[in-house]
C-alpha cells in the first residue's frame, strides 16, 4: 500500500510511519501503549455524535470528514445531548477490560468479565444512557446468569463487541508470542463472542495493537492482524460469515480503486467503505473498515480517525479500533495535543498510568 499524504487534516502530518524493530525501547513502548488507549478514546469520541447515522446525514451535518469533536444533537439515537469529546461504551468497556487484564496478570476470567459488564450497564442505565451492552454481549450474559455453561454462552456472538474492547490485551501481550496472544484474546472474548468470526476480529485488532507496541508500521501491523485473524478463525464455534482475514486483506487493497485524484479524496474512500465494505456492527464489516481507513492514511492517525468517524453506521467503534491501532503504531504524538487533552478532561481519564500497568503485564 502506497503511503498517502493527508489531504483533509487540520493538524497536518507528524513524521510518517516508524521503522520496524524487534521491540520498542522503554520510552517508545510507553508512548505507543498510551497512544493506543488515547487513540481508542479519541476515535470513539469523534464517532460518538455520528454513530448509527447514515453517511448522507453525516455529510449534510458535518461535511465529508469531521473536523474534530462535536456534541451529540438531540436526535442522536444513542447519545443525545452528550458533550463534545465524550466517549461511549467502546472506551468504557475497553478500560473495564484493561483493569481486569492488569489485576489478572494477563488472562481474564470470563465470569468476572461478565459480572463487571452487568455492573457497568446498570450504572449506564442509572445515568439515563441508551448506549448499553450490544446484542451479542447482552444475550450471552443473560444466558450465563441463567446458569448456561460458559463455553456455550458466546456461541452466537458475531458482532464487534469483543473487537472494540480488546485493545488492552494487545498492549499487555507481546506480538512475538502469537499463541499466548490468541489464548488471551479468547479468554477475554469467549464468554460473549465465542465464534470463529468474532474471535478473528478481536485477534486482528489485538495483534495489530501488539505489533505497534513492538515497533511495527501500520502496514506491518496489518499483516500480522491478517495472520492472527486466520489462526483465530479455527477457535470457537463455527458460524456462517465471510472470512475476516480475507476481508481485511481485500478491504485494505480496495482503497487503491477509489476514484478521483491520487491520493483519492477522503469522500471517495468513505463511499467505498460505506457501499462495499460495510459499516455495521457485524465483525466482518466494521473491523475490515477500520483497517481500510488506516490503509488510506497510514502516516497520520488524526485524519484516519476523523474519516472513520464520518463513514456512517457504527462510526464510534470503527474509529475507536482505527485509533487504537494507529496510536500503537505512531505513539502519543500521532494525535494533536488538544485532542488528547479534550478526551482526558471531558471523561476524567488518566490513560498513561493504565498504559504503564498494561506494559508491566506485557514484560512480566
């Protein structure tokens, strides 16, 4: 994939891709780990007001690509009235999982995760939020609480809930041990998403984040993600659906077919994602879409996440995944200082500390 300069960023380029290395130094790893968490939160917050909206309406209200954070309008179906820079369930569930990864030393207990998710949803409902557990997670947890075997509760989970929250597993696990990475992805996902389809999606995200922490470029991280997705497809229950590894590889090369100038304008990329790749909460749509956005802007995370938040459909998740991977590959400086400050202030986040704790698990 040929690197594309930023043709729509208000922040400009920041140094291009990092050279690959067998492992990042301590300071570089710290920046990349924090960058993954900030990237997730920034992408999530950008997509908060546009989630569940059609691309045409997003263009009408914000233009082809969002210029930054916006508050949610009163007709927003899931986040009405939320302030600019507010995160959604994507970041909140990822941070919940991160704390479990730290406390467990890497391998999360599925039952504990399920109970923590129930507590989280109760808190969200008490605050009047409609941004609650997704369909796969809700069904699985209800079955678990009714006494169903934990190996069976996630057998119908195919949506992107596991992929959207798995970033901490990637931060906490070295990319050089793919078997361990896959084991930890399954442990953190199977209670709600125990299908080859959903596990492939989660493994792709975790592997890409992990590779970024170890010094990989976006292109290199994507190659490992495709391999990890293929391996993870052999785990969990079989369900009918397009192969994630194949879909990611196809979606990332599809960008070269975007019509218009070279590089193509972001609107042309967005149209391809919306019309061909798909932007729903289905794992085989939203996760390849996130990787395709990164292929369009491999050298600069800021326009990538803004584009991801503009494609329509499950924009908060697509942008959160793209942001996490881009942040892991580029580090904290991949995002504007004011964007990081905004999500930290609006949501009361202290992500550097949590990133450091996840790195301790990684090196343990």
